[in-house]
């Protein structure tokens, strides 16, 4: 009788923790997705900010090579 009680307690404990582990994995997936989205937003912002300056720099180099640069 006591063995059955211990087994049922063990099974209940395992079920409780197994479902909690599944929920934690789901949360980790959401967290990774949020981090990836944040990195993408920051990367797009940096590219937008630096893109205009880089374009201007390359254009001035190209103008200098072609001899059409304005002083």
C-alpha cells in the first residue's frame, strides 16, 4: 500500500515538472525570437544611419577618381 502511494506521488511529481519544463522551453523560444527581432531592428537602424555617410564617402572617392570632384 505504501509503495503504491509513493509511486503515485512520484508520477505526480514527474508530470508536474515535465509540464513545467515544456513551458520553460516555450518561453526560451519566445525570448530568443525577441532578442533576434531586437538585433534586427538595431542593425537596420545602424545601416540607415551609416548608409548615407558611406554612400557620400564612396561618391567622393568615385568623383576623385573620375576627376569630377568639387573642392
